[in-house]
């Protein structure tokens, strides 16, 4: 189900994605599709790497 609305981060009107961490609905520009999180959660340290990513064993 697609949702449209105003992105709370940048204010654009577009289709919205749900952040897996905070639940905020954000536009494609403000959404990190590889992590399924908004850019604020991704850059704010709320996204935690797996132990193999931290040690470079990926």
C-alpha cells in the first residue's frame, strides 16, 4: 500500500516510506532504502551494524 503525504524531514509532498526504527513516514530522498530507515535515524547512530560489519568480516 502506497502512502502519500508531506515528509516531516524536508517538507516535500510525495509517496512516503516507513522508517523501521522510528516509524516516521518520509519521502524517497529522506529514506535509506538499503537500511529501511530515515536519514535521521541512519545518521544519528540509531542504526546498529552487525558485529561482522564492525569487525570488517563482511
